[in-house]
């Protein structure tokens, strides 16, 4: 699964040709969650502070994330997205 961003020990990934709805995967210290990009629904368990950082990053890069989703649906290489600073 391609890693599209890393920050503060959090890894953000997106599968190629993944099922809808558009979503991404996050991992932090063995905790995993899946986030719907459009509804922000979360599946999985994540520490509150790390989850807040993922949501901040997502809000800053929503257009780039959706562009990567479209690339993934086409089986094309995904672009790295700037980490949260």
C-alpha cells in the first residue's frame, strides 16, 4: 500500500484500485484507522491527539488527497503529500 504522507510517527496510506467510498488508511504505534474522505467517518481505533493531527492534515490537503484517490482508481502512481508541520 503506497505511503502518501508521514508526520509525527503517523503513516498515511492509500490502496490502489480500492473500493468506494473514497478513503485513506492511517497507522500510528500499532493503531489503525480508516477515514472516509467525504464524510470523515472513522473505522478503527486511534489515539485522540494523533487522530486530531490526521484530521488537520486532511483538511489542509483535501484536494490533493482526492486527486490521489482518482489516480489510485486508475492504478497510477500516487503523489506524496506534504506532511503536517
